[in-house]
């Protein structure tokens, strides 16, 4: 699945691969511009803001990138799906819900925890 940028602010961009938000930084090398992922956040807007501070995103750029984002990635993902359906546009989200697949696996939570290394 490819990353889809949905908001830019100078040298910074927010994208999603449908699984998480991706904070990207613009990179120019040999006259070519590309975006390099620097942080991956699946949880909350507050954690995304913290990552932006830690990566040195200027305050004004961070505010622009964060403007209008809901408190959690899951809320954003749901809104993205609704928006895409309304406009008949390709979704920023995957077509299957990964959480539902995990919840319906043959292993319960206790069995999954036992598979983790000590």
C-alpha cells in the first residue's frame, strides 16, 4: 500500500498508509525532491504532536498540520472513509479493518500474549 499525503506545511507533510499517520520531511538531493518518513503514529493526535516537537517541526507548521485532526487515528480513519465515499474518491484507508481481523483470529488475547518473548 502506498502512502498518501493529505496535508503539507513547508518542509513537512502528513500522510497515511491506512494503518497510521506518517510524519514526513521534504528532502532535496541532486535537484530531486522526495519525502522521507520520520515518525509513524497509530494512536493519538497528542502523540503525533509530541513526535513533531521531538523532530523539530516549527510550531506554526505543526499547528497547520494538526489543524482539524480528530483526537485519535481511528476517528480520522473513519472520517477519511466517509469523506472518500461522499466524493466517490479513493479512500486513504485500507478496504479491510485490520483490528477486526485481529479480533477474529483463532488465538485469544491470552494465547497471543504467551507468544510474546519474556
